[in-house]
C-alpha cells in the first residue's frame, strides 16, 4: 500500500496539489458503497466502512471512529499513514489539519462528486484566507488505480403495489404538490433510497441495500431518471414510460442538465447532494435547502407496508428462532466458530419464501469480540465458540415484505454474574421502551431515558443510539427518526413520532476485554387512543424470537419487567409455533413459558 501512496503523491505533484482528501462517499452520499468507490482501501489498506484520508507531500492521516480503532491500527501498520482517532482529545479536527497543512497560495484537491456539498464547502471556506486554489474536478486516485472494479449495475425490478401500498404516480404527484408548496420549480434527488422508494423500483447495486445508482431531476412536468442502461430491461422501460418518467442512460448528463436549468428555484438538500452537483447549479437559481419531502414520506410507512412488515417478521422470526434452537442444541457438541454459525443463520433465512438478501453484514461475536459493537468475523479472522460465556448475533433480512434487524445475546453455557447482569439490564431496557405510551409528536430524545434508566442508575452506559429508523425493502439505517439521549444534528434523526414510523430498540452494554450484550427488536409506532390531551401513541413490537430467559438475573427485574417478558414470549410462541417442527415446537413452548422468580 505504501507504493500506491507514493503513486498518489506523484500525481498530486504533477497537478500541483499540496493536500488531497479522499472520502468513502459515492456520488450519492450513501452510507455503504460498492467496491468501485473504495478508494481509501486502495490507497491505505483500511477496509472499514467509515473514514477519511488526507494526504500531503510528506504526511498522511486516516480519520475513523471508535468502531474501527483496533482494525485501523492493524491495517495501517507500516503504511506511513497515521491513525487519527476521531473524538479523542489529541486528534485534530480534519478541517483544522487540512488548514494547517495547506500552504499559503497552495492547492487543496478532492473529487467533488464524492463528497457532500456542506462538508466540502466548510473546508473550502476555511481555506479562503490562505488564497488557496481548489481542485475538485479530478479523481486523482482513479488515474493510478489500474485494476479498479467497475461499478455494479444490477437489473432493476418493480416493487408491486401490493408491497409498496401506493403507486409511483401517486408518490410523484404528492412530491410535486410539496414542490408547489415550497415554490420550487425544479427538484434534484441524489439519495438512492429516496429514488427507489419514489419510483417503486429496487435493484442490488450496493451489497445489502436494494438500490440502484441513479439521479432524479424534476423540472416542471418533466421527470428524468439518470441511470445506466445495464439496469434496464423491457419490462422496467415500459413501466417507467407508463409513470411518465423519462430515462437518460448517460448518468453524467445530470451535471450538464442541472447547469443549463433556467428556473428561479430548485429544491435539494445540500448536506445530501455532492459538491460538484450543487456547484453546477446556475448562480441565478435560488436553492431551497430542505430535507427531501420523499425522505419524510418514505419514513412513515403506509398501512399496506405496515401489514407486510408484520408478515416479514413472521418469516424472519421463524428463521432466527430455528437458528437459536439449532445453536442451543448443538453448542459444545458440534464445532462452531463465529463464521460457521453466521453461514448457518444464512441457511435458515434463505429458506424463507421471499427472502432476497441480508440487510447488512451479520455481526456474529463471541465473548470479548462482542464488546466491539460493530465487530464482524471473516474466514481469516474467526473465533471458536466454546460452551461457556455469551454469543451475540446482530443480523437482518431483506424480503419483498420489508426489511428486518434483530439482535440476540445467548448463553453458550455457564456465564458469570457480571455477564448475566449485563444481559438482564439490556432486556429490561428493551422491554420498557417497547411498552412506552406517549403523545404524538414526542421525539426520540424524550423516549431514550426509558431505555437508559436501568443503566444510568448503576453508573453504566452504551455509546450508541438506542434506536434508528429502517426502510421498507431499503436501507437498514433510514432518516429521519431515531432514539438517542441527546440531539446530534448531523444524524438528522429527531423527527417527531407518529403512526407508521418503523425503528429499532437496541440497548446494550459492552465491557472491553470481557463481553458485550445487546437486545434488539423492531418497533412500529401506532396510534393508541385519542382524548382531550391529544393523540396518544404506542409501540408495536414486530420482532419475534425468544429472549434467553435462562441467562437472566430475576433479582434485577421488577414485577412489571417479568410481566412484559412473559407477554412478549406468549406472543412469540403463538405466532411462531406453526412454523416449527414438533421438536422445535416443544422447545419453543419451554423457552417461552412464563418466567418466575
């Protein structure tokens, strides 16, 4: 990797670039990207999913968060690239580092198509007083990446209305009505999940994310989809024609077409649109910078989507519960590793009708590995699972009926009192949050304390949000709803609760070097009752899989916690029993039987 770093520096010198920034973004600010966009891995060897790399003539630093400190330290060894641990007191902000390293009158470079406008503008504005030249139109890494993989262009398929619940024509009409309200003459969408949702089309360009690389431009009555012709077939072309969507198979034309717009106003979200595209908009055009109307509409599931999600969880719950039975029956009898049981879980899921893919890379973590909350094994980095301690599995599925996400922590045999306490607290927190009743309009900051109270009263905490929104046969992380104890503006997840929001409930605890636990169910926000104080809402728990009650410390549980667990298990048994064979059903009856002190 040092060779590629030096090749990059040689190109920088050729173009007179003093400091070059590489991100992990694609042209659409996607959370996950395909292999074509993994430039940081090509230059540094770091393969994590979050990071930024800054290269100067004689220095280089990679910024990443706490999920990847251990991995990055190992992969960056002997590369000449320094690990910059985000959030640590000694780590400079990336903007400050770039400012300090860019000489007066020098040149700062980056690929303007693969960085958000807001982020890039902040850096460029900071450099103004140094009279720095900005070089944003050249992808320097591409020029030295000889065997760069091609972008993945998978075939599109139409999501029928029996799954989507609303036609694309209706969705487009509602979007145009929102544009009129905002007095927007044009609208550009770069977010892949918004485009997929709006058009009722899916594909598989990004692993685990059923989306396709594209842009959408609405100019008056003209709706143009910019996407590669490899996505299309006769059925999809006919469908797009039927919903009055024009197709341009030269995706790069979006930049020229935006630059030639003759409109007074355009609606877009600057933070979710790449720097090059925003800069292509004529200066005479006023930018209406707001969260996309489609983002909000997409988050609120309609009644058809809600009913389908319940069906998806029957399938997914059956698969994970069968896996739990297999795991519990065979631990200590069959050889097991994190990777081998991960593959076994995939077998169970893929046997379910309508299963399309995992919704993210499965986290399969034994013992101390589970203390790294985003740990994932591989054939090269695997751990044997022994008949003792705790095993954590966080996984999900993509079905025509929707997207799932579930985490369970199971005892593999004898566990310590500390392990039992940790697991019990996560279960208590999960159940209490799921039982909450609240006024419509409450946001996740107000609800988060319900889950954290069992931890905070003991001086404990988990360093991640309690819940995140999830898409419908779309991305497993979806704006704008979430549950966390403080506002984090860049997360954009504090949208007020209302019926149809679909989100996770996943409190955990992570003891470095020892163990990690997490209990995660998916929730639907539904209306409860209306009175003189307003519309009250509650959560409906969608996820169906037993909780390992034998590993719990009932001394920590109040009577209401035991009642909530027993009610949950009664529902799990009643809904899953018919998916089980006789042996599985008898076991399910036992693990779902009422817990007593």
